[in-house]
C-alpha cells in the first residue's frame, strides 16, 4: 500500500505566519532543528513573505529551500536565494498564463496562483499550479466542504498540481469552538485527493470525522493512487512542524522515528 508515499514531503514550514507568527530568528532556529533531524514528512521548505525577504537575507542561517509568498505589489529579486516556489493571489480578470508571463520566473521555480475554491473556469498551463486557502483567523475564511471538493475535482480532472494553506492544524476534521467552525483536516484533504483520483466524490471524506474510518482508508490507499494524489497535492503550509508529525504518529500512520 502507498501509505508513506501520502505523507512524504507533505508539510511546508509556515512558522512566520499566523497563528504561530514566530519572529524570524525563532522561525529559522526551529527550521534549522527540523532540517538537522530530517523528518521525511517535512518538505524542509521555509515559507517567507516577500516583505520579509531582506530580513531573511540578513541572517547567518539559510534554509535549503524557500517558498516565496508574495505580499508585495511586485515580486522582489530572489536570484541569490534557493527559492523553488512562488505563491501569490491570482489578480482579478487575469489568467494564470498571463500572470506567469508577467512574472517570468526562472527555470526551476514554479508559480502557484491562489484562487477561491469552488467551481473554476480557468486554464492552468504546464509548469504552474493553483493554491487553495483552507481556513484563516475568522470563520468565513474556511471554505465549505462542497467548495473544496469542487476545487479538488477540478485539479484531478485537469491534472493541475496544487498547494494548500491555512486552517489545516490537525490531521482530522474537527470543531473549533473559538471560531465556531469545523476545521478541515490535512489527512481528510490528502485522502479526498485519493478519492477523486479513483473517480469518487471527495466530499464525504472531507466531511468525515470518524478517526478509525479515516485511518483504515489511509492504510488501504493503493500505491499508484498515492503517487498520483501526491503529484497533484504538492504540499501544504503549516505554522507548526511538530503537530502534523505528532498527529500521524498518534494515528499509527507513520513510525515514531519517521
């Protein structure tokens, strides 16, 4: 079965982002520890806002991989840094192809354009992908199951790679009383992509909260399904790099030393 394939290089380091919002020194120190430990579930890609790139440049330690999150009017120069992914919102009335042409990213750097989940009527050229936001600091930032399911089906049907961000704090979908909303689980999301790859509706798995059911599904994913699902689900950003590992270990889906 393709269980470990599902989790290898799944989690990007988003320690600079809310709700953790680490200072640069703290975030880099944690990332350095993670990099030294080398857990295969982590991508060891450090996500950095464009507005803080100069701050990162001024530090002695440099991550091996950097994901640039564009929060500035223009994309800053980054040719001196190991950036392999650029993520930014897709501007209104702009196609993904037009955005890619405007940015002119160097070879080896992939653009992921953030879109609103739901029914999409866009074309995504080869070499680019989409980004979906699965939550945030307010209840309205969490997309409905049906919206996220439509997004996943679009990506699977059109062979479009995507990244996910925000809200995926734990493996399994659960209710957050502080926001009054159900949080999507990163295991639910991963298995939903597997469901769509096999031609099934991803919505029921996105909605599932039965831990035993989800674990059994995860253990039974065929290897080829897992490979295709993870070619599509590139990774997701997590402000914690320890919680995803703790959750997967607690569910018995990875070994203690994985």
